C-alpha cells in the first residue's frame, strides 16, 4: 500500500507549466473581480457577475495554495513550496480586499432580499449573502485595510509559518538518538512505562531549545488578533471568533456549564487509571495515553480492513468511500523528519477530493484518528455540488462527522470485542474524550488568559508555563499528579498559532458532544437516520450552528443537551471503574 499522498491531480510538480499558467492568470482574475465590483450595473446583474468572478479567483488560489501548503506539511523545508505559499498569501490579500469591498456593497443594499429573490443563482446562496451583509458592520475601514493585510504577512502569518518550521524540524534526544518531536510524543502510547516516562522527560527537556522563539510567535499572533478584533468593531477576540463560528455566547456558556459539572467524573476516571498503573496521587502526564487492557497493534493494511468492516455497518457507502481514499492515495500515513505532527483533512472542492495527513504508528488510537479524518472527508463528500460559498462550515460543526466516525468505530468494536478487550476499548474512548473535554477546557482557559494579559505586556516563557499549569489544575484537578503535568502544551499545539483563527479549542468539545448526540439518534433510528445524517452534514455551511442543530431536534443553547451527551461518557466511566475494581 502506498504510504504517501498523491497531489499530482492538481500539479505534476512545482515546474508543471499548469502551475506557472495559474500563477500568471491570478492578476487577471483579480482585475476581473474588481471590474465586476466597479461595474455600473443593477444590483442583481452586479452580484451575479461578482459571484462568477470570485468563484474563478478562489478556485485558482485554492489549487495553488493547497498544493504548496500540503507539500510543506510533509516537507517543511521545501523551498519551492515555501515560495509558492508566499506568493499565494500576497495574492490572497488582494482577493480579501475585494471580498471586503463586496461585503460593504452588499451591506449597503436596502433591498437585498428583493435582489436575492429575483435571481435563481443568488437565491441558492441567500444565507451567505445575508451573512455578508451582517459582516459588513465588521469590515476594516477601506482606507486602512490594505495596509493591515500587508502588515499581517510579516506579522501573524510570518510567525505562524515560523512556528510550523520550528515544530516540524524540532528534534528530541531520546536514548541517545535524535527523533522528530511528533515521534517522541507518539511514544506516550507505548506499552513500556519506561519508554513513556523517558520520552516525556526528553520532550520536556527539549523545549529549552525553542521555547523563546515559540513564545514570541504566540505573543505576536495573539496581539495581532486583539488589534484586528478592535479594528473590526468586536468587544473581544472571543466575540470575533464566535461570530465567525456562527455561534453565540449562550451556546458556549451552556457547553462550559455542563463540562464544569462533569469534570469530577473525568477526574475519577483519571485517578482510577492512575491506581491501575501503580500511581497513588493522580496520573502523571506521561501516562495519560498509556494503554490499558489487552490491545492490538495494527499494520496500515489491518487498519484499512478494520475501518471498512466496522464503518461499513453504518452504511456500505462509507466503506466504499474509505477504500477509495486509500486506493486513490488521499492519505499521507507515517511520521518522518520534516513532516508536521498531528493529523488533518484538507478539502480540494474543485476535484471533490479530501487529502488526509496522519502520523500512523499502529495503535488503536491511530486507527481511530484515521476514522476521524476520513469523517471530515465524508462530510466534504456530502457537500458535493454545493456552491463553494456554502461549503465553508463553521468550526463547531466541522467536528460533527469526525466525532461521529470515532464514536461509531468504538461502538462497533465494543459490540463485537472479546471480554478481555472491553477494558482497553473503553479506556481508549475515555482517553480521547478526556482530551477533547478536559484538556480542551484547559486550552480555552489558557488562551483566554493570554488574550487578557497580552494588551498589558508580552508574556514571558515562565509566565506562559505558569498559566498552562494553572489551566491544567483548573481542568484536570486531582486527576493529574500535581508535580507531573505539561508546562509546554502551549508550545506543541499548533491550534494556538493559526493567524486569523483564535480559540481553536472549544469547537472540539462542541464537536465531541454534538457528535455523540447525533450518534444517539442513529442508535435510536438505525438505517432510516443515514439520509437525515447526510442531509445534516450538507446543511452545515448554510445556516447558524443553532439552526443546523435544531434541524435534528437538538437545542445547543440548553445545558441539558450537553449534560445528556456527557452522561453517555459518565456511563462509560462507571463501567471502566467497575472493570478496574474487578
């Protein structure tokens, strides 16, 4: 099985004449969009012309950008990819200026609803047009926006790129050998307790080599976010993020209210796991991912077969889709030097493909990660044929299909496992849920403190480490060993460093619990729910979070819904503790 993805459907390489032609065409596409914006036409004809011009421009920029950025994800020091990515960023700024001008124009139309109703093309994207009219109130003044966007290239965007290079080229000295940071962190899943502990100690020690530049990256990116929030008329960075997420404070408050109520149950799970592993005062950080119970390791071929077998029980279409992803080389599988850590799925709508990057090393968690990322790919597949502007679903809903897939895989495996495997599968699910609820809550608390502190001064490395430890204490409590936590979680998590994307944490907690709520409906309704589920995924870019959820009978503004999802996890904790006592 091929273990590296194939991007040749976009370009054969950086010397492909098609790439040169695309780059050469972008200025003309930008001019066409400007001309459509300046055209003295009635609103209906003007908006239709802008719609076509912006689609052509965005499709070309996506093709160029995705090829460069996905190359850099697996080959961080590739000079040609870095050069193209830089050019696309500059061209993207020009496109963003046109988009802002488009929003201002739409916001100025007093008869927008009439214009939309008069056009079949515009009616299809009515939600997006009305959203743009609302966003017009938060665009940066036209006379200064070009300079702010230009400065971001040497500000937040540059620091984000620096962070990625620091991470992907950072080496950890483990047992006399220099290994990538992603490989060192993956040893947290090793069955040997000495390997887990020594890898953790080596990882922590290694951050001294990059803690200072990482702190500058984080401080600079968050200061830019604060500045942009003010420039766009938002009260805070969080308000700006919620607006971009199509989510309100009422929903976020309901989510965190329920999470805080259930933290004691997660801590009970952690203390039980700690005792099982021979620890008395909570779980040391290096054993958070320690395997418990009898588990199997998987080759990538075995992982492929397991995914098709178990996910095919939801619908055969899912198994066929996953099989095609492997056969068409949509997946870059193994860790290697120069490849960034973690995993992601990136959609290229023009080609109806979703490219998946993982760092597979054979654990069940790695199989679950494949299911997760291919869930994102399934979500993209459900949006086939939609206008690109309706395929941009907000971050909270972005995790729906991925969490659904994880939950489905765990459910199917538990239903067919041997008794001695139950403990392992339960614990694996709880381990992931703890990360997505408890650790994510700590990340939210940490980022909130950074954003609150940054206007006063740039936080030092020691301040960042202290803030992280206090956030972990507030979320993990006595579930974690007090003197063995992770003060550098801010340095190894990429989600803090995305320029223009802040508080990329609560969407994961939302996604986990929302996905479990949707999964509960499948358990109740069975095969009849499959088309409802696919329709839900298709609608994620066409309405607010609350309205999309309401379409399947879920009230996300009610803490009771989040409690009901957390109750599912609580029952698994009860069963895990019961098995451990036996």
